[in-house]
C-alpha cells in the first residue's frame, strides 16, 4: 500500500491518508487506465471503493491504482471499463458517491485481473435523494395541475307522494333465544419462511444473471427486481445458504423473513 507525499492541484494541497471510513460525494470523469480501475487524490494505492451513480443508483466495485484527477474538481476518475459498468455516457460527468470498502479476496482477484466484480445492490431512491441534497443537487418539483371545479347536477323536482294507510299488525309472541353456538378458534397463521435475499436490481437482466448464479428466483418489487433463495425451514439452513451465496461474491446478501 502506497500513500505518497502531499501534492498540489489547481492551488489546493492534497495529503494522502489511510482513511478507513472514507465516504464522500462529488463528480466522476474518465481516465485512459485499463481494467475496472480509478484514480483518487488521497486514498491509499491500491485500495477498493464502491462508486454509486446518483442518477441511476447503480453501484460498482473499483480498484484505485493511480493519483488523480490532476486537474479540475472531480472527486474520482474512472477507467473505461468502470465507466461502462456504471452506465455513464462517454464524455460526460456523473454525480457519484465514493465509499471505501473491504471486499473479499475473490473480488480483489477479479479486479487485479482486469475483470469486473459481481453486481452490487442498487441504492434505494430515498438514499439517492439524500446523497443528491448533500452534493447540492435539488430535485425540480413537478408543477401541480389546477383542480377543476366540480360540476354539480341540477336538482330534480320532487314528485308528490301519498301517505300509505297504516296497517295494524297482530302482536308477536317472542320465544326464548337459542343459546349461541360456541365460536370457533381462529386458525393459527402459517409460519413465515426464511429467504436469502441476494439483492435488488434496476434491470431484469441483471437480476436474472444473479438468480442463475445463486439458484435463486426473481420477483418484481416496485421499480426493482428482487432475487431470493429459499424458503428455508429454519435459521440454521438459512445461514448455511447465506454463507454459500456470499462465497459466490454477493457480499451484500442477507437473511430476510417473508410470507
């Protein structure tokens, strides 16, 4: 791991530091580096970060191998492979979140070989909105359409009604009420199943790829596609399945309870 001496970019001095809980927002550009790599001004080299597009919520694992950007005010520069995996448009800038992580050795080996790591879970819209506000991006509110005044129907003239003659009913002999039948006890609700949630993805193609790799199933969840493995009869069986999924490179997998 290399830190290096302080350096100056556009009149600002940057001092490299081994910041374990680094988590910041800014803009990303591109660099001509190979593989799924990036350049950062202060984090150790090499180190690993998750880069999240604040436009789509897509997150990718990147290996930092260079110092930079050496001009402008971008937070990070990404290689063409990382940029494509993130879904960026060539020649543009993306608002991003950069968070330092400690991935398993299997994912580090993939990045060292120039291959992408498995897809991460998409960032939920609520968290994306908070990160955009932190960066100073204010969402534009859609104009509220004016409510149309309701058209009330004209009242219909009431027809004259005749009072019907009153009938005298014979007295009714009341009988003793029958004892109420005992209420049936409600049936016990079926127990909920335990599942391993591999992740939730913005596209069905990515979800089906994760499901194929983990023998899971894809189900829609709002605007996302959720991948789950199960159900499992007890917690021990669910934990064993979770360990197997995580060993396959899905470090964000977790056990959930679902009906």
